[in-house]
């Protein structure tokens, strides 16, 4: 997956670089926060449960298609 991202000019491992890129683009007072994102309806907290359900749906439907497209277009798989 990382190879196909690089071949398409897109990087997938961007988390550690986002703050610096925003500052380089001219944003000021950039605050970096690490958050926990639940996946699935396992949490007892109602808000976390709802977010987890939506995150699971996003992962199940979106990531597979996104990855397949990168591999087909950029790696010829």
C-alpha cells in the first residue's frame, strides 16, 4: 500500500508531518492533539458508540475500495 501511494504521488504515512506542513503553509498557533477513535459499537459511552459505528462503516466501505484503486492504477495488480 505504501508503494502504491508513493507511485501515485500520495503518501499515506502523514500523521507525524501534518503540524509542520500546516505551519509551513502559514498557519499560526497550530495545536497538535492525539485522540482515541473507537471502531465499532463496543463502548459504553453513547457518543463514542455512535462515532465507533460510523468509523467502522467508513473503514469497511471506504478503505478497501481506496486501496484497491491505488493497487490497480499504480501497481498494475
